[in-house]
C-alpha cells in the first residue's frame, strides 16, 4: 500500500509537475521512507503509466518529455542514496547515436523511457565510435546496447558497431537493439541486431523481452 507521498509523487509525474515531484520526493526522504519504495512505488509507478499511455497513443512525445523531466527531479534527490545503498535496477543499458550522426531527440526519449521503467541507463550522447561503444559496455557491465541512427548515410555505422561487439569474446551475452527513423526490422536482421524498436514505447518492451523480464 502506497503512502500518501508515494501516491502524490506518481500522480505529479503523470501530470508533469516537476516542482511537486521534487517536493514530495524530498518529504518522503525526510520522513524516512525507504529509498527503494520511493523509486519503485512512486517514481516508477508514475512513469510506467505514462509509458503505457504513450504506447497506446493516448499521449504523445511532448507529454512524455514533460513527465520524464518531472521524474528526473525526483531521481536527482534519490540517486545518491540508490548508489549508496547499492539498490539494483532491472539492468544496465548503454545507449548512443552512431558515429557521424548528431541527432539525439529520439535517443533521449528512449533513454528517459528506459530509466522510467527502472533500468540504469548510460547515455553516451551522439557521434559515438564503435570503439567507444565497446569500451563502455565492457566497463559498465551492460546487458543491453542501444544504438540509434537518424540518417540513411550513418545507418552503415550500426553494422560497424555490431561487428565490433561480436568480435569481443566477453560480450557474447550482450544484446544489441537498434532504432531510428530510417531503420527497419529488415535492416536490423541484416546487420545482426538482437532487436529493433520503431519508437520509444516499443523500445522498453523489446528490452524487457530480450532480458526475459
């Protein structure tokens, strides 16, 4: 059963009220609420409802971004305590846009949705080389790598990243998911990706599927 603050946190995320999320999260911490409960029964409940509404096309990208930014206010308060207590999320995901591509709106939305679903997301940003992807999935012990391309001219870089991953013996279990405007399921199959997501909502579902969650 959620305490009033946990319910207020989730409801504030749903309506995208960042100041209230920050206020209620701080009050919950001050009253000694368990950090894991604040995360799972407050922040993640609210963002989970937003994610489901987005998947069903009941809301659209602007509303998701507002709610995701509201959730970030709460996460900033509890993240140091999560690290301190060693609370485990559902998995570690490294994400980035491929070399030569500077687009990040879609990637950022995917990262927000995944974090909102309870995953630890390492966002490398844009214009990321295959070597940097490999280096980070190793150092972060990631289970999933998400790579994005928004240009037909940079799509080929996805294959370069996947080839670099497959050449690393210690990364045999790593799952690679791809997405972006010009990317299709057919292309994902051709380059040996483990999964393809057409949008941020389906990305969360695909990641959960690949991890058996």
